[in-house]
C-alpha cells in the first residue's frame, strides 16, 4: 500500500516539475534579450541581467537558494540539449533519410524551445581536408598540375613537420660559476 502512495507522489512531483519547467521556458521565451542575438537588447548587459533577475524570481519558487549563475546554468543546459536534438534531426535529414526515418526528438523541451531554432546553429565536425565556405557549403580541394589534391588553393603543404612522437630536445642548462675564496 505504501509503495502505491509513494509511486503516485513521485508521478505528481514529476508532473509538477514538468509544469514548472514549461512555465520557466514560456517566461524565457518572452525575454528575447536572453536568446535572440538579432535583438538590440541582446547586446545590452544591463537588460540581460534584468531579464535574468525576472527568471530568478520565478526560479526561486523551485529553489530558494538560487542565484543568477544557476539561471545561466539552467538556460545553458536547456539550449545545449536543444542544439544536440536539432543536430540529430538535421543529420538524419541530410543523410537521405526518408520522411518516416527522420529523427524525432522524444524530449518535450525540444518542442517547447522551438523558438530558438532560427537562432541556433548546431556545430558539425568536418574532416581536416574539407574546406567550408562562409555559407556552410563544402568546397572541393583544388587539384594541382601533378594531379594531387591541395587542401587550400593558396597554401602549399609543408614538406616536413615535427611529429608528436619526435622527441623534444631538453632545455639547455647553464652552468654557473662559483666565485669565492679558494681554500686549501
């Protein structure tokens, strides 16, 4: 009997926590100075701090000892999770997945944070030989007269380089001369 009561209490706590986070995200959305880099207020540190203080007042209902740094950390966590999920969606679309195979995030926060989509650019990893233009497209390396690919059209590759396994010579130690009275 006690286990059932504890289970229902936990479910109620989880639902309450989700509801509070939804309200937190809704309040965050109303404060573009914290998330919209195109906003003129985004560059104003005073306005951003005032907005963080508004979120702090709300967040203190959850955590009485919360500070401004806790709000920043919570926002950073939410945005990082959003970017990670967005990257998965975009990757699944890019690699030719059909409409039914496109990754669908299961986290409800992803859908609550959709207002960030135009402001976030997930980072991608490229091979070192890839050259990326300013618009994000991949540019093929140029081929020189010998038929070899050059990673950058304006820069020759070095003919030799120091390997990470090459030993680094030790620093030179100067011998100091002792000056003083000679004793026999």
